[in-house]
C-alpha cells in the first residue's frame, strides 16, 4: 500500500469516529430535551385531569342543590 492510501484510510477512520461521537452527543441532548418536554406535558395533563375531577364534583354539587331547591319550591307552593 502506498502512503496516500494509508493516509486516506486513517483520515476516514478519524472522520468516522468523530461522526459517531457527534451523533451520540446530539442524540443524548435530544433525548434529554424530549424527556423534559414529556415531563412538562405530563405535569400539565395531570393538572387538567385534577381540574376535570373538581369540575365534575362541582357539577354534582350543583345538581344536588337544584334537587333541594325543587323540593323546597314544591313545599312552598303547597303552603300557598
């Protein structure tokens, strides 16, 4: 093998190693960013779910109040 071929192979191997190292570091940072984003989304979804439960409880309370008011109105109308 001549010197030019050996240099070409060495340069190619160095470029390959640098390319793989760059790809791995980029992949790790993307994974970290995705994990952070997904964590934020999950926290927001948990908040929405808890708010949904609170709204559902409030609707049930309103329904109970409506029932009680209807009963009271019937009693008042009977006395009149």
